[in-house]
C-alpha cells in the first residue's frame, strides 16, 4: 500500500493556530489542544487513504473536501505522492469563496 506524504500549506497552518486560539479562549487550552491535535491527526491519516471526501473540481482542479467531527471542513489536494492540506475552516465558514480563483478583469 502506498503512503502519501502529508504537508500543510502555510495558510492551513495559520487557520489551525487561529482555531486553537478561538477554542482556548472559549473552552480552555486543553480542549483547544485536543481538538486541533485531532484535526492534525485526521489530516495525517490521509497518508493512507488520500482520496476520501468529495471531489470539488468545480472550485479547483484536484481539490478534495472532507469534514472533521462535522464542524470543521478540510480542503486538500492529492498529487505526486503528496497530500497538501490547503485549508481548514471551522463552524460552517465559507471555504468555497476562499478557494475560488480570483477573477480579474
């Protein structure tokens, strides 16, 4: 069975840290650490099963989207033996507009 390398885009890392801060303020450091560690572990599990979730080629060619605990949306791409986590959105935030290419006239 092939293993894929999982990497986080800088934007995804920033989003996970922002989520940690948000949860830490609302529910405490231990809860924040548990939840965000769970997100990272879930993303790392994509190394074995990288094609889970839904294909969203309508937003970006090769994009896949899955959820963690029904509250967090994770967007990623699988290419060249690598899973690249491109974004992490919590609580139903609009991930689609973040991922759509900017249209310039």
